C-alpha cells in the first residue's frame, strides 16, 4: 500500500469515453458512493490523430485502434482519478487471462459497461502499476508525482494528445514514461547517461524489451526498415531523431529465458533508467562482443576489466580465448543457449561455437559477400 500526502489507499483511473457519457451522472454518483474522486480531467484529443492515441494507450495496432475509436468515440471524454481506501485483490478473467486485480475497480468497471450497452466504453485500471501507466501517458508524470500535484480543483479541462505525440523534450522525460509503462533495460553503453550519451561505434541505443510492438507505440517511434527483420527505430528526442534497436525476448537476439531473467532482475539507475544487474550486464556484453561482433572493440575490453571487478573476477585476462572460455562456462552453468538472431543484419559467430545457421542467413551472407566483391571490382575498374 502506497501512502503519500494524505492518500491512504490506491489511486485508480476511470475513463468515461465519449459514447458512454450519456450515463456520466449516474456513473459519477455511484463512484462517489464507493470511492473518493480526487480529480476530473475533461480531455479532447486531436480528431485527426485520435486513433493514434488509442493505439498507443491500449498498445494495439492502428487498424484495431480505429475500430476502438469508433466504438468509444473520438470526442471529449472524462478521466477520473479516484481513491480506493479499502482495496481488495482477487483473481478475475481478463483479456490477458486470469489475473489478480483490484476487485472493487474491476467489478465497477464491469457494471458500468453493462449500463452503457456492454463493450468497452468504460476504462478502469486494475492495479497501481496500470494507474502509473495511464498517468504517465496522459500527463507525463509518475504515480507519486501525480499525487503531489493534486489540488482542490476537481474539474479540469485538458486538450492534449498523449505525451510524446510530437516527440520528447529530452531523454529524462522519455525514460520516465518508459519506466512507468513497460518492461525494458538499456543493454549497454549507458555510462554517462543522460549528460553524455554516446552510442559507441556502436551507432544506436540498444533496448531489451518484453514486447516489441508496445515499445514502438509508447515511444511513438518510426521503423527505419519496416519491411524486413531489422529492428532499428527512430525516436524524436529534443528535436533530433535518435536511433534505437528494440530487441525483444521473442526475436532470438539472445536466449529467451536469459532475456526474461535480465528483465526480471533489472536495476533502476540513479539517473532514471533501467539497466541490467551487474552479472547480467557483464555476461550479456561479453556475449554481444563475442557472438554478435567479428572483432571485440577496444572500449569493450576496457569495460570488461572494470565490470569484472564488481563480480570478484580478479585480474581478468581479456585474451579472446580466455573470454570465450569464460562465456562458455557461464552459459553452461546457467543452461543458456546460443540463438541465431531473427534480425539477419546482426552478425552471428559460428566459427568459435560451431552453431547451426538457417538457410536464409546462409543465402543472405553469400549475397553480401558477392555484393562486396562486386563493389571492389567496380572500384578497381574506375581507377
């Protein structure tokens, strides 16, 4: 239970979408009998991009979001922030299966949906985590920050799209919203964030996420290669397009169980972003350097020596043979497998570890070799 500035229970969000507002008075009267209403926000999204807001809010593809918008209405809606002073959690059947939820909110949501002709014209959060998600996307604040911002005014009019609609002010704002909305870590090269963000020769910022489509929608990113397996996305931050690689647990970038473990054991850095725990950082970086790269970059070798001290690995020998042996022992000990990345642009070292390679990768590799040889030949002819 979170207790902040006089809030003794749980804060939750209830949304009465436009097509349910004909029952607004009845619903509010019932809410006031069960909960404390701390704020009312009347919100109207830009009609031309309302479907995009529905898509980002519910993490659904545009074609489904347009159906959702038609069902719920694209006009002004009412967002209520309420306090449940006596939350009770029970299991309920949801779209995600049987989940433990705040039964008071869940059951009221079901009732209000009956009143408004079934369907999903009423939204309500099931957990504090979901409340944090909603507040971050609507207002760009954390759960705790919203509580501190509460005023005596209970009726506010807000005309806005979801946060990040036209890009992000800075990295701090971007990662604050990610922290509240999804499960991710920055895989590497985060030393110096946010003041000194350098994406190594290393080109971009690598995130490991639990759901690729969700990170695309929350970040409001644009896929650079939308029709192939590459996962490069551009995000507008501080008026500049920043390249990200959104690696997911399902794309075979690394062993799925290991990826899940990295996310489950993630650590919140003091600056305000999630990173791998020390052991996961060291060995995932080692895996990246040995499996995804033909050669180990000098800055990685230096970083291995620094990181190894946190793991009580004294006098680390950064000879390639020794590093290969170290990684092999760790993977065998933890039952971690080698995986061929779905992203064919990622190098996959089969020389040191004798792994099987898909026919697609073999053909693509031969194509790039042929392309390189032709380029060399053409340059020779020009000279």
